[in-house]
């Protein structure tokens, strides 16, 4: 057996670097929750990136008249809900850009949501029909519910992609929590359909702020006992004790 030549030795590090680069290229989307190489973001920043676009939507809808006075070009968009949707789409794009700059990966759930936001937003502007904006939460909630419950059917807990940076649970805890959130999303899809079909646009927008968000917070708080029962020990704390 012959020893590697000097030329071959020089090529080995280059090959390793190429393999590493190829591995990075194949992980445009975030890795699985249990992957040790999964990059994490500050939970507060993650929350801000996910809720920020929604808060921008509420502000733009409430201040649409003032915004059009300040920026006359916005008058071409039409009703307040069209102005708010334009700001929402822009804020969503900014949030995804920040996430990419911080992690060099794209979060799966927000990117799916953003796809629906842009498709239905574009249809709403093109056809000048606010119905597309109103059914968007129905589509998103239904999609998330089916993804979460469908993932359980194949033994996957996709909820870990959303909450893995905030806390750690054992497999049974993720399974139960995923099932509960999947059902919650489907129920909220039905609620959205009932609200926009039976009430005014202003009431629908107000419910998104004063109804959806409080209900989501209360539902999350109701899951704390489950999360405490199935929480995994803090690895850093265990190492410190050892």
C-alpha cells in the first residue's frame, strides 16, 4: 500500500471544506429540534419576529387614514385593510430576512405562513377583494393544524420546530402538546370563518387583536402544567452540579 502523496494530502482538507459547504447548502431550512447542530435564536427575538408583523397589521389598519395623509402614494391601495395588508406583507418579509441573517436558515412554520400571506395578499390586491385577506387566517390555521396532527400520524412532532428554542420536553410531552395545538389551530380556523362571515371588517380586525391573541395566551398558559410534568432537566444546570 503506497502512502498518500503530498498532492493528495493537500486535497484532503479541500475536500473536507467542500463537504462542509455542501452540508450547509442542504440546510436552508432549520434542522430538526433534536439535531445538535440546530441553530437557536433568542426566544424573545423569536417571539418578536413572529408577532411583529401581526402588530404592524393592527397598527396600519387603525392608523390607515393617518398613514395615507403622510404618504399619499398609499391612497392607491384603497381601503384600510388593503393598507394594513401591504404593511403586513412587508413586515413579514423583513422578519424572515432578519431570521436568515441571524441563523442562515429559514424557520419552516413562518415560511409556510409567509407563502400563504403573499399569495392571498397578491390575489386580494389584484382583484381588489378583501375576502382573500379574511380567509388567510382560516387557511393558515387549517394548514398548521393538519401539519401538526398529520406529523403525529408519522411519529413526528413538528411543534418542536416552533418551541424548541424556548424549552425542552420529552417525546411524550411533545406528542401531547402537538396534538392539543393541532386541535386548537383547527378550532381557530372555524372561529375565523364564523367571525368574518357574520360581522363587519372592523369587528374582524378587532377580534384578531383582542380575541385571537388573548385566547392564544390563555391556551398557552393552560399548557404549563403539561410542560412542567414532561420537562427535561437543564443540561447546563446538570453540568454545573456535576
